[in-house]
């Protein structure tokens, strides 16, 4: 599929859903978004990986809508319910990037931007012409067309993709995407092609500091996140093995234990509970047994709604 075709929002095939919604005519796509550009929050954010958050915070821009529709979504208040999310222009988005830079952000962090790609590209090009120099982080669920990721070549410095599933059974049940691995694996390969090795602000290619607080910022590279889900240990192990076997130390792997049961899944026997410490420890031990050293793990206590920011238009209006 050509890049020109997937950028046509009047017959939207921008993501693998290919819902063909006429978003320019006011029709909402699978992502719950028409042709408006909606941003729910733009502010400094301190809860990413240490080399992304830095000392001042990542300049996180949270976009409204989502093409995944995960049943356990932590940000469901903006993934599906859009009436309270401000609509802006690409020019305003460029202004927001520059304001975050003025506020001391360590980077610009685009959170769930897939369905706004034509606007995001325009805003980034505009902001860079106007003096934006910060690293740009592309924070995605990875259900992406590889052509869309190619369109970002030269604009994105750090890719921060989720890698949610290998099992089509799980991806169908939890995200209505039986082809998730097919698309996510190709998208990740393109990300690594663009950013083939990690580079940090001190010029090094690895993190050697004994304390996270001393870690330099990542200015180029790929950090692949995997949110471990309760009851899904086997698939998580398959993902860790796939990532390390395929990419080795060319990527960092962030193994997250922060899954927080949300109201819409409390009746599910697995998703209605937090990940147990035993489940997470088993995954950490497995990662170490594979030889993974370029990675991040989380301490206990991260599975809490307090880490979900207020999507109230901060920094947008």
C-alpha cells in the first residue's frame, strides 16, 4: 500500500484496521476519531524509563483515541470517550512542542499518535523549522503499518513501542487484533532499521551507571516495552525470547509489572487482578537466563491508578 493512500483520511487505511472511514466527512474511524486533532494533555511527565524521563521530565503529549481498543486499557477515558478532549490544529501542536521545550522537557514524547500521523508529521516539520531541537520519542502500541513507520524516518529519534503479544489467541481476546504480531514485528523491524543502536547523551551506547538517577538520556534508539499481564506468563516468555533472539543488544527491553485492573475488566478471572510478584519474578529470571542486560525492570507498587495522569487538557488550552 502506498504512503499517499494510507495518508488519505477520507478513506482511512492509516493503520492495519483499514476501517475505510471518511474521517474528513465527520465519520469516526475504529480509533474513535474523525479528522479533528485531539490532545488530552501536554506536560512534563516523570514516570517513563529513567533514560526517557530524565531529570526534568519527558514532554508527554497524550493524543485522544486509539486504534488498539485493548479491553484492559489504562487510559480508556481518552481512548474511547472523546467529548472532553480539545481539538487543535497542527500549527497549535507545533506550538505545544516548542512550549514543552521552553518548559525544560528532556524530549517530546508522542503518546499514541498513530491515527494522527499526517498532522504529527506536519507539526514536527514546522516545529523543527522554528527551533525544536529536542529528541522526539514515538510512543506506540505497535499496531502500525510499516509504511507509516517509514514515513517517520528522520523525524523520530527514539522509538518506544509496546510489544503486547505473540499469541493470536490473546491478541484477539484482549485487543481484537488476531494479526497483531504480524504487524507489530514488521513495524519494530523498521524502527530498528532507522535507529540501529542505542545512543545516549554522553555519547555512549550502553548504560553503566549503578543508579538510575545517574543514567544519561537516550537520544537515539529503540526501547521495547512489554506489559506483563496476569495469567499470560508463557506468551511473555515467548516475547522476551523473540526480542532478544532477533535484536540482541541493539534494543533495550522494558519489562513492566504495572498492569492495573480497571473497572471494565474486574470480572475477568485474569485481568481482574494484579500481576503477582511470583509471576513477575519468574519473567525477570527468564530474561536474565536469556542473557538480556540492556533492560529495565520495575519495583513493586507501580500497579496503581495514581500513575495515570489527569487528561484534563493541561498544556493544550
